[in-house]
């Protein structure tokens, strides 16, 4: 009797059999494999000697044709029998995707290459996986990519020499990532380098190829960190397709998208269009951003070996994101010092009911020199020399000079009366620990008793807008396509026309000092002796914030010629010479980058503005030029709560440009309120540049069965 095999034994036997088949397939030079059974039509086509079976040479011809057919697409209009195949360009990725698995890539060599043949570390994220995991941008993708970090696992921030902290998670999330622990990834589309302003989105792409490390073969993208290359989707010549997608999340965000493909002439001409609207919501309020995308794609195949594709995309994103890092803490040390307050008229300090004058505790002698002020107070971070703008829930509510002045010129100090700010700690000047050069910034808020970072968006007044128009045209021409030789050409053009507007008051590096210091107003009175309605209220202090307008236009032209010699199917010793690819590449880039910056400040003419100061809009420039009066530039106080608890109660509010009363003067001659126009003025330090880049590079790439990968430049 035959032995009875258990289910487990059957599974093991099947696994062993599968391994044996694979070994036989890989070692055809040492084992004979029984020829597969073929139908009558195939036998009649390949049985050259008409003996009723396929001999070894005839079977080899059939195998070669089957392999070539695996890398071709067949027009739907062709009949089942004798249909003509249309070859794909070697510069186009063959769609061999099986769910989350993709075996081919363009990022290794600019050729359609198998991942298993490359020495580079390349990961392909397929569209199916992006859809199933809800990935919508590069930061979502990097959550599932080795040696790559996005905003979910990494905080990209910068500290400048002034101790200012700027984080890209809220300011520029498209580039707030890190690959191989080095820096942000290049972002390309079809191996064209891009600005990186348009976020990666699955709507108009088929996959994303993440190449970690420098890649000299992908010319112009040799960043030592890596490159995220988008494989652009195209119109389908064989079938119509319609897809509608809807999604939402628990925070109030939602997205809708529509993707339509229409065949105009089957196998020859097709058109594809897609669009989406997306609203992103966040935990910290108020915040939110809207994104609109429209894509159009045309594919034309007038001849069997000629393919022309064209795409055009519109992208617009606007709104505001929440702050990702807490503010600098200038409150805790003040609380630990006993919550001292300052009387700017009598120029004395009050701590727990005790008066401190120039002579020490219990004296009332005015403290007229800043050097004699205890370290829990300072003026160095309150924009000394600027006008003070108090912004509350009602907008811009009060304008004043920072110190007593001659009432004919608020920019010239004529007295000792001045307003004070609290310090972040002992030994801190201008927001930095002066005795610790390696620790150049003040600590951040660490307790929710001061600021609840799970609720309030301190960057609520920030605004940004990105708009990009992207168009491309590409032609692929195959000259030779045989089992041994392939010769093909590709020419392409890509244009990006982008405009970026950023009004980032909170969180960005500014002209002088740190942005986003959380401070308590310790001034009991205004300079004119009236009670200070903002006394003991928390605020964010920002010196000279600016608005940026940055248009860019990038053009890229490229041509590449590829030759492939495939000897792997030869039946003699030539097969050991393997597969070789030779490419010639030429690229020309033309770029125009412009940057215009504007500052909020005094924008109309006054007698106290010095002669010769630059004028913009019939007024004074608001910062930038040395000739501009410092008093025309602003230090902005965005108040965040009441005087109870010394904590943040609500998000900062914005203000409108217009005419406000500017309060200045001195006790001897009196104080005046002068109507003053507050608006934007263009800086004199605008950057306006254009440059050209011309690259001509060539590569020789060879791949042989033993795994040797050779690159010669």
C-alpha cells in the first residue's frame, strides 16, 4: 500500500518540488527540462522540420519569442490570433506590478531595469500600496521606507547664530524629511529634477521610486541623501476607465478625486484627465489647508515604435498649518523670580509687594540705566528702537514708541522712560545663553500649564499659498528591437512655473532675534502714565516679520540614446557575457528664480523720518535699508490670553492694514497721537537673479549574471 501523507507532509513536498523547479530553471546549462506542451497553432509555427515535436533549437526560438512578448503591450483592437505586438521603450518602466511588489525601476540607470540587477538601494512604492495605506505625500511614504524619515518620525529644524529656531514641518513639509540621516531627498518626476514645491500625490503617478544614496547615473540628482522619483501616469490606449474616490478623517479633513481615461482611437490615441480637492485639518486650531489639483494627459502612438506623450498639471495649495514646535519659554524664569513687575513712569520694580529702586530693595530711586536692571528684565529682546504694535483679539489696538522721546521725533530718545520685557533665564541676552556658545537658544515651553500644545495653534496668523503649472512633452522612438539588440531614443521637455507666497509671522527666521518668544507683559503702565490694559498678559514677540513672494520658472530639455546588448539567451559561451546597456545623455536647464520680501511698518511720510530715507508708496521703507529710520520698523506683540494664570488662552489674531494713532512723547512736553499708515513696504535687499545650467554627461553600464555592476563616466 502506498503511504498516506499528512497535510503538513504534502505542503513540505510541494515546497521541495517548487525549489527543484526553480533550481532547474536557473541551471539550464546542467539539466534538461521537458518541453512544455504547445497547441497546434504554435506547433505549426515553430516546428520547422515538421516532425511533430519541438526540437531544442525550435523550443529555444519559442522561449525567446515568449520572453520578448512579456515586455510588450498588445492593442485591444487586434484579434486573438496573429495580433501585432507594440514594443515599449527601454526608457519606460514595464508594468510588472503585483499589488505592493514592483520588480522594475528607472531610478537606477535611467533604463527600465530589474531591481535585482542593481547595486543601488532602491525601493518602489506602488500606487496600490499608497492607496491601501492612505499615503498622500512624501511624509506618508517615508513612514514605510527603510533609511528614510518624514515628519512622522523626524523634526527638521534650524537654529541660526541669533538663536532663532525655524522648523520646516509646518513651514515646508515637502522638504522636512531626511534620507540616510543626511538631508532631505531630491524630488523628481520621470527623472526630471523638480523644485520640490508640488507635493507628491498618488493621483497622477503610478509609483514612487526611492533611491537612497548618491546616484551618478541619474544625472543632476546626485544628492548624497537620496531621490524620490515619481513615475508619471499616462493615458491608456486600450480601454476606458472611470474612478471616483472619497475619503475623510476624524479631524475633519476630507478628499475627493475623479480619474477618467478615454480612448479616442483604440491603440493609437487616448486622453486622460483627473482632479482632486483635499482639505487637511489638524489638532491645533484654528488651522487648515486646501489643495486643488487638475491633470491632463495625452498619449499618441502613430506608429508601432513611436510614442508621444504630453501632460499638463495645475496645483494650488493655501491655508495655514499649526506650529509643530512649542515656543521659547520666557515665562518660567519670571515666575520663579517672584513675578516681578515694572513701573515705566517711576522706573522701579515691584516684587511681592516690595519696591526695588536703583538703591536696592526698599528704595524708590529710579532705575535709569539698563545695566542696573535685574536679570529677570531686559530690553534687548523687545525690539529696542522699533515701534511697538499691540495686536489683540480686536486686531491692531495700540501703537507706541518703546521709550520716551522728543514729541517731534519719536525715533530720538530724549528721556529714560522705557518699557521692559521679561528674560528667559539667568545669563541670557538677546535670547541666548552668552556663556554657552554650543547651546545657542533658550529652552522651549515644557508644561501645559503655560501652553496647551494639543489645543491652540500659535501659528494661526501665518498664511501661505503655492501655485504651480507643470507641463511636459516626451517622444520615444525605437529604432532596433530584436532579442539581441535594442536601440532607442527619448527626447523630453519639462516646464515648472511656480509662485509661492508666504506670510510667516510665527516660526520663521527673521531679521533680528528669535521668532515666537512667549513673554509676559510686566509693564504696569504705558509711557504716558495711563494704565496698561495688557498688564500681565502673555504674548508672542516678533521683531520685523516679513512677507515673501518667490516666483520661479524652470525649463529642462533632455535627450537620451540607449543601446542594449542582451546575450543571456544565447546557446553558447556568449551567454556568460550577460546583459550590457550603453546610454548617451544630454541635458540643458534654464532657471529663473526671483524673491521679493516685504515688511510691515510705517508706510507714509512723516516729519520725523530722516531726509534721504528710501520711500515706497510715498512713505518710509519698513526695514532693510540702512537709511531707513529704525522707528519705522515694528516689534509686534500678539497677545494670547488674559492676566489670570499667565498662560495661553487662545490663538493669536491678525490685523488689517490701515491708519492708526501712533502714541509717543515725554512727560515734560507731553504725549501726542499721530495718525500713521501701517502697511507693507518692499525691502531694498530684494534678491533678483537668474542663472543657467548646462549639463552633458554620459554613462556606460554593464550587468552580467555573476552580479557585476560597472559604471564608467
